[in-house]
C-alpha cells in the first residue's frame, strides 16, 4: 500500500508517494508535472533509501522535487 501527497512549487505539481515494503519500511517515489502546457508527467528517480515512516519518505520525495524544479524546471 502507498500514501500519496501533492505539493505545488514553482509552477509544478509534485506528486510524492511513500510505498510500503514487506519489512515495514517505506521508500519514496516522485512524479513532477508542469501546471501549463505541455503537462507531460516526469517520474524522477530517487535513491533507493528506505525510511521508517510515511512522513519521512514523503518529505524526502518533496525535497528532491523542489531540488529538481530549481535545477531543471
């Protein structure tokens, strides 16, 4: 099961997910989508680091999304 939260930063929607593992840990995933045309969603690769809570995993994805938008957006 996974938990998803969406954030808005710099004209982009950041869809951050915390995906559960069988060991009870969570790993983050991130999709970045521009709010104006073209709105092609981009899945951003994240380090395969696991976290002890959903909130930490989502925060890691959000931080990476902000970094991506700042550098490449």
